[in-house]
C-alpha cells in the first residue's frame, strides 16, 4: 500500500482588507494584527494612526457634545476612524478651522479646548513626525517639512496629517498586513496538510489491517466454518459428512466392503462409530510387547 500523492490544500486568503481591520477594533482579527505588529516591532505606524483618530475624536468631543467624555483623555482607548469637516461651527455660529488666528473668536470654554488640542497635536508631532522622534515614522522629507511648516504656522487641523496618514496606511499594508495574511494562509495550509497526511495514514493502516485479516481468514479453518451453509451447521449433516470422510479413508485403506452403505444414504450413528473404530485400529501401529523377564541387574541391586 502506498500513500496517496499529496495535493496542496486550496486555502483562500481572508476577504477582509486593512481598512476593515482598523474600522472594527473589537474583533479578534484586530487584536491578532496588533499582536503581529508587536512581534515584528512595527507598532509605530499603528500607534500614529490611532493617535490621529483619538485627536479627531477629541475635536468632535470638545466642539460637538461628546456622548462619553471619559474616553477623551485616555491614551489607551482604541477609537474607530472618523472624518472631521474642514471647518467646525462654534457656539456663536462662526466657522472654526482650528488655527491660532481664530483665537479671538473663541469663548472662554472653547479657549480651554483649543489649548488641549494644541497640546495633543504637539505630542503627535514630537512623538512621530520630528526627526529622531521616539516613534518616528518613515515619511518623505518634503512631506515631513510640509507638516512641520503647518504646525509652526499655528494650524492644528487634523487635515495637515492626512498625507502622513495615507503614507502610514500603505506602509502597514505592504510591511505588516500582507505578511500577516500570508502567515495565516501558510498556517492554515500546514494544518490542512497535517490533517490530510493523518487521514492518509489512517486509511493506509485500515487497508493493511483488512488485507492481513483477509489473508488470515483464507489460511484459517475459521474461514471454512464461517462460510458453511445453514445445512452444514445442522447436526445431521455434520454426522453425514463425518461418515463420508471415514468411508473414504476406509476405502483408501481397503477396509470398506463393496456392499458398504452408499454415501448418499442416511448413515446411522452405530455404523459410523464401528467404521471409525476399525479405521483407527488399522491406522494405529501394534504396541511393542513388554518383557516379563526380570532384569538381572535390578535384581542384584535390590539384593
């Protein structure tokens, strides 16, 4: 028996995209992706993307009545992506572009929110954008300079970080998401390969066992007993068959007479026993006569 040829299992890659993973941060896939980034030491891109999303949620929370303000100050909160319009309406109805030039139009409470947004934007710039930052992301020089120019000019709108966010998304897609999906597919292929090999070994073992069992049955008398018909299982038919065997042996040895009972007739138990006794007497060799003369040596020894 030979193992069947191995065919690579057809494992289709997951149908979700990077945007789907980031849009729903409560799924197992998102946490597995974060774990993969931690294992490959590529967490700065995702951290930058999450920092931008938290900044956008803070803007909506400060100027658009947040549903749950407790999460606005938490750096561990994983928000869902949101979009910020180019201008936000203040309480007095004036548009607000989140710049230093619009500070005279802000109320006292809005000035506090504006200072908090400035601090958060400064943290993002010093953590991810500046050269030799703790978690510096890989950006082209012109893009980095443009972001720093808008920030130094007093523009704190999150739209100035959109080019960097797109760049980070592409970096995560190429350097992290695609290898992560490839690793998942290869792991599924390895699992299916082991499953197919285990099933092939089990099928091979069962086929070998059945083959050996058939050979044992063919060389065993149990096979004859198992294939006996219902008529042969009857005691009368077994008796008749035994009589036929003894009669053949007797005729072979020249014991049986020509007028013996025919094979096809119904034998009696007495005739079968008598024929078996005579057959055994012919087949059994004569016993050696034992001498009754006492052994002289034993007599001398005894005396």
